[in-house]
C-alpha cells in the first residue's frame, strides 16, 4: 500500500512555482536551511559523500548540499515541485539527480546505497511516518548518517506552528500542518531505534518573531532535528 496522502501532494503542487521565491510561503524553509545544512555537515561532513534527500520539494536543501560538493539525489512525489527543482538546478549550474519515486520503493531497489540520508519537514505529511523512517534506515550504509526534522506535538507547537505561523503571522498557508501528525521526539526516537538507528544528537530550532531569526539550541518544544547513525 502506498504511503502517500494525495491531499498533501495537491497542496504543495498548487504553490510549487513559489519554491524559490524568498518572500513566498517557502520563506521559512529558506531561512532555516543554513541551520539544517550546518547541522548535517557538522555531523556527517558531506563533501564527497553520496546523499539522498527524501521529500526534497523544490530542492532548497538538496542544492545547498550539492554546493558543499556532495553527490546528491533528491526524491519527491510532487511532480510539479520536482520540475521546479530541476529547472532551478539548471539555472544555477548545480548537479542534483532528481527522481519521482517513493522512498520505500527506492529502499527496495537500492538498499545501503547512500552515505547520508536526510528527511526534513516531511514526516508530518505522510500517513505512516514509521515506514519512511524504516526506508531511510535501509537506504543508508552501515555507519552512515540519517537526519530527520519535524514538529513536536504539544500545546506550544500548536500555538506557534499552526495558529501563529498560519493564522496570525501568515508565514505559511492555512492548512499547511495537521496537528495530529506532529511527532514527539520520544516517538520519532523510538521509530528510529526500531529501524536500527542509534540516536546521536537531538537539537531544537527556535524562531523569534520579533527579530525573525531562527537559532539552533536545546529547546525542542516546537521544531527539532535528530541525527542518527545506522548501527549495523
């Protein structure tokens, strides 16, 4: 059974042309991308590594990793987003291999094929996040790194990421997130361990609406990242 929510795909396809508009709904992703990239590179030293970006969207993270001299593959099921990613890569002269394929399908095709796997801001948009986590673990080589980022599930996250970001500050389109799909760090950590991954680092991403600056720190109450390594 396919682990796809067609409503989620349609939602992102409708605004796919805005992926590289720095003042669009994707502005927050552009603003947090340097933090995500630094977190990944600090742990995995991606230069010269083969990297898979799961749920790559328009290619914001994938391109930035390619600019760090990683060999990057980006996968997504939103075809319009992939077309935008491919076009932008051509315009900027960066090489990224983009594919429209489910992560579970790729895991069956090419297990243990990547040094690093990233899956950022995607788990909260799929029906079965455990299936994605398991596939990511299968795709990375033994000892390789897997990175996830998502949203915590608590009252603060609901107020800031849903009410605040979507309805008050209008940073994101209304309906971008479904609160029930948010994952507590303990839940995601358990999924990772069940998939054969060891948890190395847990970090939070915080946003200051006054300064409009994102920072990495210990506060995982809203957005957070997890760095894992495949144990076997």
